């Protein structure tokens, strides 16, 4: 669950958020993470922005191989 909505619903809705989050991202690929398919920090932060992740929300990382999403959550202000 993410906030009060199911994760399948796309996160918490926030119509007043500005600037809006883009529906695409361009960033450098992750290098030397030890796992093929590892995502860079910028990508994981973008995902959290898309979901409007807020402190106290829970997020189940289904593929925690490099612990990238946990690092992204910990690095947020």
C-alpha cells in the first residue's frame, strides 16, 4: 500500500503539485552496481516523485538487488 491508495492505482493523487513531474526521464545509466539492470539514483528518485511518495509511506521493492530504491528513499530531504 502507498498512502491510502493501492500501489496498483499509481500512488497518491496531488492535483496542486507544481512543477508537475515529467512522464519521462533522461539520465546516465548505472555503472558498476554489480547487477545487470540496476537503476541509477536519479531514476529511483523520479519514480518516487511520480508516486508522490511522502515520508511515512511504505513501498515494497520487489527487486531489491542493489538496494537502490532504499537508498533513494533515504536520500530524500
